[in-house]
């Protein structure tokens, strides 16, 4: 084990031979059913279980020591885009990459990719069978995210990647991904989200996010508000970690992702790669940024339909700015669904200036706010927005397409995934384990 900061252990993948638990193999659908059943354990922030899981996988020779570089990304908004950019640039340079992100949109397999390819159903089934057998009698039992993190690292070990890109699931300090020793800590803009878990003030949230900073490991941060910047500086100083704030956007070559803020993300990515001492040339940067694909980030489905996973007020504000950049003063027919634990009013208020009419479909996620609750907010904001409650996503899309306005589908990555599945004619993520 490698010690990094007090008594907390960081897994570095040094195997010792001990037999793993046996058990019958399960297929992909059954494996996902078992995995999703772990959601009953809820969210448990802490590193004890993930460190135990990684150690046990290592002891059983199921997780081999690997000389990979690790880029660890935390923040409130932009984490996924930053991770995708790192992955795309590194692959353009010829590195073999492992990308771990969340949540997924259409299929669970999106969360774990090697060289741009999603993990196979067979690898998911095999890996989850192994982990299920290993943790069957554990108390406390590993959570959904801890198991998925273990699965990702096992897959990266099995496929011998050179660079691992890890997106935190929630927060940073006690997120399962923080059990991994990193070569650079990357922090995207910090704002309000997940207050139930991370704290009610921006400083408390920043403290959790900045917890990915490890002793002596370089830190690269986006521009932050005053309070998060102060927290990041204090944490970096305590850890004696070199710190860089990236202030200038990347302007040299085109970026496939739409929006001025993606230029800031690109600059953050390039600085992070330099800080991690990963050799990247200008042609790989250009090729990686121009060829990146990352769905539900101002994604153009067709000439007048945009899908975006903005799910908190800050992200909704950036979405509105990008809308103005692309469509000017034209207003959208907005198809909106938001998860119930979000700041519903602030999101609606951020989107109101670019919206002409709002369609509120009932979506399949049990976590979604009722359309009637969103309708009440839309009626109360100034000026009030006209709306209609629609029974299904399909009917909402049909009504939007009948109107002359460009269409904006947003409010949640879960909702974006349901829409993408509907438009593609594929089973949505929540249907995978039910088939």
C-alpha cells in the first residue's frame, strides 16, 4: 500500500496471491440486476470499503500492478467534458486509455471505456460475478458506485491501459475514486449541487471537491469563485501540492463540443496533461479536440433539436449562454424534466430567457420532479412561461416538432438518456436489467 496523507491508504495495485471466493457466473442482465439492487444501500461517502475491495482484488491477482498515469477530475460542472477531452487527446497521441465516468445515458457500459470502446457485456458479467462472490458476506456491503469503481479498475488492469481518467461520482474527499493514487488532480468550476451530501455553503462544497488533492500531487484548477479558490489554495498548501489556476481559454484549433466554456475546459485539460508529465504534441491536441464526441452536451440531434444534460443552476446558465451564441434571440420550445432533489426554481429561472413554451413530460425516472411541481414554478416566475403537461416523452417530442421554434431538451442527464434512447429506438438504461 502507498500512504498519501495521514493514515489514509491509497491503492497502487501491488498483488499478493490469495484465492478469491468462488460462485456461479451470471450473465449481463442478471449482473446488472444484482448491481442495481445495491442501490438499496444508498450513498455512503468514505474510503474504507473501496480500499478493502481493491486490496482483495489485488490479493487475488484479479487486479494487477500497472504503470499507468491517473488523471483525477472533480468539480461541479464540466467534469465529463474534461474527462472526454483528456481521453480523446491521449488516444490521438497513441496512448491506450481507460475512461471512467458517470452517470451513463443509454447503457451502463458507457461508464467504462478502453480506447474509446465501451466495456463489453461479457466483461461486465465476468467482473461483476467476481466482485459479487468476493463481497457476498461483507458488512458493510459495498455500494453501487464502489462496485462500479472496482469493476472499472479491474477492466483497465485486464486490458493493460496506459492512462486512466477518473471522474468523481460525488464530491471528492470521500468519493470512491479518491482511493486511487493520481498523477494530477483536476478541479472544474465549483458551484451548488448535491447540497444534501456536500454541504449547504459553497465553501463546504469546495472542501469536499478539493479533497481529491493529495500530498505532492500537482493540482490544476479552472477559474473559481472567491470562496472555492480560497479553499483550493488552502488545501493545496497543506498538501504541498503545486497549484495552477487556468485563466485563458484555448483558442488555437476548433473544438467539436459547442460553447465558449468548452474552450476553458480545453485549456484546463492541456494544463492537466502537462502537469501529469504526459507527452502530448500539438497535432494530437488538435486532432483530439476536433474529433471528440460527448453526447448530451449541447448535442445537435438534428438541424433544430438540441439535447443537453444541464442539471443545476450554474449548468443551466451556461446552457442559456451557449443557446444565445448559436441561436441569437430565437427562443426555444423547451422540453424539460428535472430530478426532484435539484434547485427546480433556479434552473427554471436560468432557462426562462431562452424559452418560448415549455413541455413537461412525465419521465420514467423515479427521482424526477412531478411535472405539476415544475408547472407551478413556471407559472410563478416573472414573466410566467406558458406550459403544457404531457403524458410521455414521445408525445412531447411530436408536439415540439410541430412548432416552428428550435427545440431544447434539458434538465437532467437521466432525462437526456431517456430521450436519446427514444430517438435511437434503443432500450433505455433503466430497461437493461429488466429485459
